[in-house]
C-alpha cells in the first residue's frame, strides 16, 4: 500500500524531500514508526534546530494516518498499569 499523497506529504516534499522519501520507503512497515520517532528525538550526536510548526504538524498527521492504516505497528506501552 502506498502512502496518501495529501497536503501533508506535499508539504514534506517541498520542505524536507529526503525525509518524505524515507517515510514513503518505510510506509506500511514496522520501521515507519521508529524512523518517525527518531526524527522527533535529539540523539545528542548532531545539533538539531527542530522542525517548523507546520512541518511538525504534517509529520504528526502522517504518523496518525499510518497508525490508522496499520494499527499492528503501533508500539505497545511497556509500563501500562
């Protein structure tokens, strides 16, 4: 299944095309969520400025759509009470 070519992917294509390509490659796989989470976390290896607000919202929307289509890849919380 291919990712939706909606306004969120269009924005990512315009602003961060390499990230958009990597999300497409991982679409429908368990690696999608870990790649997306890696974008959100500062690993301390390199200085990151963060994403502009509209790009962050687009990344979150793309992640939500992936979760909706592929709930089997949503990470399960370890520490549920």
